[in-house]
């Protein structure tokens, strides 16, 4: 009699690592948080695009104020965030987070905090009472939250060679965006890096969407409804100067995220 053939496994358990965004709350007032989120991200649609976030409660831990997760989580999802975990809160705050369906992401171990300083790739977007910190790595099973050393990553530019009609949106995550056709009124082009439009730019252009103040916007014919770099924006409510309207133009930010947009013609 032959031995029975073992049934094939239908699943495996493996350690996995992924990168989350940490949303550090400076206030537990959901109405105040909602207003701050709207002010910071209203002109950056598609910035998160379903990206997972961990809610960092460290700033609220000592006060031990209650956090209304039932009201908070829909506000985060409204901006494209996917809240999956909480961290740094008091026992009562973490219990409320677990009751709301969030996993618990532990604080960085003391040994990791004692390590000498080293270069870290980080993007911080500040808009009190929330603080968004990029590059928080969570390793399942090992359960470590730590800063990730900067590693050079080359992201090729996204190239669009067809006209973008009203209502269409294109987002180049982590790199530059090159558009070879018209961007119509009502269309949106978004990039974490530079935006190049080798045609009329009539819709919205959002460069440096994740806080890169060095990003620029280039267009062969600037007629945009909105231009924005690292959260600093200008709308068509303020008319563009005659020397750039409908002409080859570049836009850059002078003075970082607290500075102003500089719009200058491109000359041969």
C-alpha cells in the first residue's frame, strides 16, 4: 500500500518589509486636524493615492487625551491615505487604536536610538497640527520601526505623448513628468520632481508634490489654471504677466517652502 501524497500547501507565512508614512498628530481635535489636512493637501490631489500610513501618537502620549479614531480615519481616507497602524500612544490610546482596527507599530528600540547619527533620507511636510514623515520602515514579525539610511534610487521620468483632456490626472510618483502634448483646462499633471510640458499647459501643474522645493515647471506655452511647487501655489485668479502668458516659461521656488513662486520666460 503506497503512502498518501501530502497535499500541497495553500499558503506560506514569511517575514515581509514595507515602507509606511508616519502621520504625527500634534492635536487630538479631529475638526482642527481636518482643517489642517485640507489646507495642506487640497491642492495636491493624488499625493497619497492609497498609500499606507501609521498614526504617530507620541506627541499626545503624556497628556493621554482620547483620540476619536472613528472620526479621524475617514478624514485621512478622504485625502487618499490608508491608515493601517498606530504607534507611540499611551496604553489607553493604543487600545482605542486597536479597537478601531489599526495594527500596533512599536516605537524604535532604545538600542537603535543610541546609534550615532547617520545620513537619513527624509521628507517632512509640516502643517500644524499634523506632521507627515516619510521613510518609516515597518518589518513584520521582527516589528522594528526605524529610520532608513539614504540610498540613491534612480526613477526614470514618466513620458506622456497624448493630449490630456479635462478631468484626466497624471501623477509621476518619485520622479519627473514629461508631457509632449497639450494639457487641457481641467486636466492635472503632478510629479514628485520636475514637470516638462512641450505644448500648451492650460490645466493644473503640481511639481515637487512631496515637498521638493528644488522642483521646477517648464512649458512651451504657459496658460495654467494653477501652478504649484512643494505646496506653494498660484491660481489663474491672479493673471500671469504678459511676458510669460502663452510663452515658453519656467517656474521655480525662491526661498524654499516658505518662499514664493518665480515665473520667468525661457529665452534662446
